[in-house]
């Protein structure tokens, strides 16, 4: 079994805008994932609310960095 560590931060401005950052690591040289980052914002959309989020994570070997987008409607 090996030790792992994880950490994350989120800065929220008026519940409408967020910046995020996180990190996963261990003492092993086999880790391929590194820094995670993202942002999100909320917008009024008619009578509902639309949230748009983006997240990315660095990958050191084998693949390009991971990119994710999401849309969320709150009714």
C-alpha cells in the first residue's frame, strides 16, 4: 500500500463565479495525473438558472490533458 495525498481549493464570488484547483499525488513515479483546474459560472436563463462548468487535468504520459465541460439547469 502506498501513501497518497489530495488537495483542493475553490474560490467563489457571489455564488455566480468559481475558480477551482486540485492536486493528487503520491510517492510513486508512476503517477500520470497532476494538477486539476477549472472554473464555473451561473447565469439567469428565463425562469431557471444555467450553470456552465469547465474542468481540466494534466496528464504526464500516454494521453493529452483531460478536458470536461458541463451544463446544469436548475429549476
